[in-house]
C-alpha cells in the first residue's frame, strides 16, 4: 500500500493550491468592418476582414 498523509491538509492550503484552476472568460472584440464580436488578433469569421482590409473572401449563404 502507498503511504498515506500523516495530517489533514487545511482548507486554506488546499484552496491556495487550486487558486489557478479557475476558468477565465474569453475576451472578445468588435469587428471594425461588420461589428460582430470576434476573438482578438484573428480574422473575422463573418466578413473576412482583419485590420481594416479583406483577408479572406466569405461567401454568403443563400436562403
């Protein structure tokens, strides 16, 4: 059998160990061309623009 802890860890020590495990919300920025929210430093998936110019051409879906 593996060795077991000699003493119980306090709640404070346990919680300090887990302090960096929390999830952070993703930051979003507004596209300068179409106004949609997108990830920073990425091409807009809706219009294909990045830094004020069109990088990829996005075809619109026909209804």
